[in-house]
C-alpha cells in the first residue's frame, strides 16, 4: 500500500519517437503525455502494480511525440485529457471524442490528491508547458521540450525532490551529425531542445538537500549518448559538491523501471527488470 505522502513514477517512454510518463501520488494517478500508440501505453500501465484507474491525462504540448495517442487512450481508460487552451485547440483532431478539461497556464489546480501547475516553456509549439506536481510535501518538476532554461524554470526547480529534465543533445555530436542544417538550427534555437550542458546547469541550480533524483529524458538517438548525458550532469553536480544526487538518463526511445518514493525514506526502484545499462 502506498502511504499518503508517496510518489511513484515510471517513464514509460522518452525520446523523439514518443513520450509518456506515469505518475502516482496519494492514490491519484496521472499519465503525462501520450506520444505513442495508446495500446502501448495501456499495456505498459497494465504491467505495473496498481497503475489503474488513471484519473487524468495531462498534455505538455500538441507535438505528435507527446500527444498522438492521447485521444484513444482517454476513451479507452475513461480518463479526461487536461491541457491548456492552446494545446487543446492544436490537438483537437487527435482528441476528437475524448473528454477534455482546460487548465490555465500558471494557475494551480488539483487532480485528486495532487496539486498541479503548468508553467510556460520556450518551445516551438502553440502553448507548451512543463508541470510542477506536488503530492503532499513531495514535489516533482517535469520540463521537457524547451529551447532554453530561463529564469522561471530555474526558480521552479528549487526545492523539488525529483526533476524530470530534457537532455536532448551533446553540442559536439550535433555539430557532426548527419542532420540537415534546418533541423540542427531548430534544435539549437531558443525554442528548440535542451543540451546536456544546459541540463547540467539546471540540475546544479536545482540541487538542494531535497533533490534526490534527476531523470534525463528526451535524449536524441543521433545527437546524444546515454552515458554522456548522464556523466555530463553527474560531473557538473560533483564539481559543485552535489554528488549525492542520483542521475538517471533514459535511453533514447527507452523506458525506466518504476521509481518509488515515500516521504522520509530512501527512494527505491521496485521493478528493476527492464533496466539496461548505457546506450
Ligand atoms: Zn515538442
Ligand atoms: Zn518532444
């Protein structure tokens, strides 16, 4: 049984081919983004202990790798899709027939036992957001698909227990990659994606005696390497004397085991079977 102040997270998939995160706190269950076929997410949820029913599906933005399965999953699970006005209208075709609820960016709202606030991130979508989610005293921040780490993001990372952060590319690998220039420029732009070095700076800013784990997500399979992303962030933390923070990089288009945290206890992985090292 989960204690009241508890958090369970599983990054079901992360990368340019699709993103979905399962998160449970205080008995309330969310899926954040459904950027892969709904049946894949449903199957992954079914493989987790007590992962259903899902109370709501949250969307960060309308890009396919975050939203394409949301309508079908919503109808299959009977869970509403929650998003802001811009994302709901941009994803209207995908969400056709699904129950939808609107939240306002910057205005906190509740889903069951969870307190949620969407905050704006710089990315080339209509109204892209990250999420700050609290389960009692436990706080998690989700920030993927952002071209730059602005002051708002930095301020929001302070005091979080878990940080789920984009580390999309290594600058050197991107510069020699076969990507066409227009795509490289899109990734590099202030509304594109976050580099390993930028993620490391965010992690250092976020580090406090509360921060337990940094999950690095949305890694490029061409312009990044899983150990490189992890080491870049871990070394930056170590240089600042913050080596206790655990850094986990999710393989491009890969998954993570279920992560569990109860207030006042050490975090643990309860389903380590699908954990694979490196690349
Ligand atoms: Zn995007
Ligand atoms: Zn994306």
